[in-house]
């Protein structure tokens, strides 16, 4: 029953006490480590440049105020209120427990594929550990290079049709254009230049060939797995071992680990920024990054990009923030701390943009290309654009080690905090099976990590990159996440009741938060979540990888939709199930499932006259 009984109370007392952070700083550092990940480095700067430069800050800040910050505060304070993970949190509104199940499913898929990026980073880091500057993607003298290999920094005495068209601002090239261009430019030092032939243009850089042939060993498609990449399988194993060692002992241990994993990337970013700003062409890159184009603000795509970037970069909806908040003391000021983390997260995104675009401007200058041709998003930025840019720097191997160690640490704490959210949800749901047993947590985490590793091996075959992209597009897709967050928000604002929730906030932090959050939780945030989700579904186009001119087979998209629906359907599915199995009349069912009268144990330190610690109970 929802009231509980004496038998369950006795069982609860027999369980080991649930751990707490040793200080509020552990919580903040864990949230920073979790929320600040690869998306801050590989996605935000590119979205900024693509969507109007400095003008993109307008929709981004609006999305942050209306959606990001309200949901971040909601999730962390929800965990702190109940001191329980992402499944148990719905005991205050059981009809919505499917949201918690959906978050667990989504976190499971995310844990499997996100860690693959760390195996790629380890591969590059290993290749960078050398005494000379000849990193393996510098030249075309390797066994994996093709006949079409040529360095992007190697000048060829020709201009392409594209360059000539751009000069005349024309759509079609005529003989007159060619003649005029030759008269103007193919003179003096360029007298031996010509118009590029198809053969001269059909070249691939050694950076791209290292990525495609040596790291990925990429096949023709997902239909051709063509065996494991054993080196990537080993690096994936190492990444899983690292993540396991970061969380297996519990939050007191994790709280110490995260001080290093969360702060190290900032040291690396600062070093890279200092170097980047001193490079020729840095100002060109920063101009493209920040120069505002306010006309883009009126595009719906820009607003959708801003909202999805906020949701993804803040790590919302996966149960991890709830888990991190659940290890706080009851009277911890989670409200101010959550706002602090939001500020740090968004500030880091902007800061990372300066680092990335200073190097991209340098690359464009060195390669005599435009910033548009050089700038990339996603894995391409980390594993193609940046490795290419550092080739022109002295001590290439040092800058490479710094960069890929930063990538590793950015990803590693996001990974193990997402894992913590998943494990906390399961362990808190079945405490007598896991927490009550000696080494129960360690063994359970080890089993799940092993299963996840073996499933993840599908992403390190020769066709593994296509599997990775499928997971990335569908498993934690925008519409699945927004669907989950919509129900999470209305569970509090409409089911539990916003005034009751504000009373809970008051009981934790000692005062009522701004009424602005009330407006967001009740109206703005759910409306934006549902609106952007519908817009995304209406604009849906099947996944295609343009870099390899590859369209997925029909069964690939079917599997992708299975990944999406495996989490999305948990919400209505569980609601229907629990409604059917719950006894009582319509009004009794409504009271039990939407706003039950349950007891919440406060994890607070109240003392009696003898100085003994007391537990207090709040009825809700």
C-alpha cells in the first residue's frame, strides 16, 4: 500500500544507511562534471556559428531561462526532497512512474554508445604519446593511406571551379569567366597555374584517412559489420574499467574523483585558449563565431536548436541529476547551487567556443580556405578538424595529448554520472536485493557494465560508426527526451500541485523560490517541450550520413524507432497498467495514483535535549 506497513519499516531499518555527499561542494562538482561534457565543446560553438553568431545567444538564453534552469532545479530538488533515485521519486505521483522507467531505459542506451567516443579519444591519445612531432595523421606514408591521399596543407598550382564561381558570384561557369579569371590571376608567380582537374580535386587528407581507415576501419554501411576493430574494443574496455572504478564504491568515493575529472578539462581549455588566441587567423575564427546575424533569430530552426542544445547539454531527463541531488542533506540549499551550476555550464559552452574557433580560424588561414569549409560539428570537430589544426603547431604531439586528455575527462564524468543515475534508480528500487548484500553494489554495477560492454562491441566493428550514429539519432533523440521531460514537469506542476511543491521547497531551503519558476513549471516549460517535440516530428527526415553519402536500410530505421519507442512507450504503458491493477473507485484510484497521502522522511539533523539525532517526518 502507499501508506507502507510495519513489516516494510523493519526491513528498511535492516538496510545499510544510504550514503550522503561529504559536503555540498561534492554535489556541485558532480553536477558540473556531469552537465559539462562533449556537447559544450563539439556542438554549442558550431550551433552558434551556424545560427547567427552572437545573435544565437538570444534564443539560447531564452531557452535556458524558460526550460533549462527550471528543469535543472526541479530534478535536483526532487532528488533531495525524497533521497531516492529516478524510479522511487515518483512515489509522490505513482501514475507517472513510467517517466522514471523511460529515463532508466534511455540512460541504459546512452551509456552503451556515448562511451564509444572515449574509446576513440583513447586511440588518438595513445597515437600521440611519442617523442617526435610525426603523429600518424601528419603524412601519407602509412600502410592505411590510399593513392588519393594528400595533405590539406600541400598547395597545388590550381584553382577550382568553385573558387572561380565564388569570385564572379555566378551560378554557372562560362568560357568567358575562365578566360577573365586566368588573365587576372594566372600571372606572375601564378603564371604556371591552371584550373583544377577532377583528378587533382579527388584527394583525401591524411587526417581523414587516419580517422576512416586506421581508427574506424569503416565499411560500406551498417549491413557490413566486417569484424571487430580489436584496438577499439580494447580501448572501449579500458574506458568501461575507468568508469567502473569511478563509481563502484559509492558517492563518497565518486565525490572525491569528480574534483579531478571536473576541474582538469578547465585547465586544458585555458591552456588551449591561450595558445589559440596567439595564432594567426584566430580573430577570423572568432569573428565567425560571434558576429551577430539578427535575421537568423526569426528562423524557427534556430529556436529549436537552442532548446535542444539546452536540454542535451544540461543532461536533463536521464535521472542522473535526481540521483546526484538525492545524496544531499535535506536542508541543503539546492536551489542556489543548481542556479550556480546552470551559470557555469552555459559559461563553459561560450568559453569553449573561443577555444575551438580560434583554432578553426588558424586552420582556415593556413589552408587558405573559408571558415565555412573548415568548421565541423560533432565527432568531425574532435577527430578531424582539431587534429588537422595542430599539425601546423610546434610540438604537435604535446598539443594533441592535451586536447585528447581534455576530451577524455570531459566525457568520462558525464558517462559515470549518467551511470550513477541509472544504478541509483535500480538500487533504490530494490534495496534489499542489492544494498543489503555485502558487495551487492559492486557486483551489480560490474554485471551491468559487462553486459553494456558486450552490447557496445557492435559500435567498434568496421560498421560500428553507423551503429553509433543510429543510437545517437534515435536512442536519446530530441523527441524522446522532450516527451519524457514534458511528463516529468506536469507530474509536479499539475499532479502533485505547484503550491504543494513550493511548500516542499520551503521546507528544504527555508524560503519560497521566485514565483517565476512557478510560471515555468506550470505553463512555459511543458508548452515548450511539447511544441518543440511536435515540430521535430513534423520536420522528421530519416537519418542519413552525408560524409559517407550513406542512406540507412529500412530495417536500420525500424531498429532506430525501436530504440526511441522503447523509452517513450514506458510512460503511457505504465500509466495504463497501474490504473488497471490499482483497486478502488475512480476517485480512489485518482487520489492514490495522482496525489497520494504518503510520508516523506526528512534526512535532516534535528537533535533532542540529549543531543541525539532524530528523524522527522513530513506528511504530504
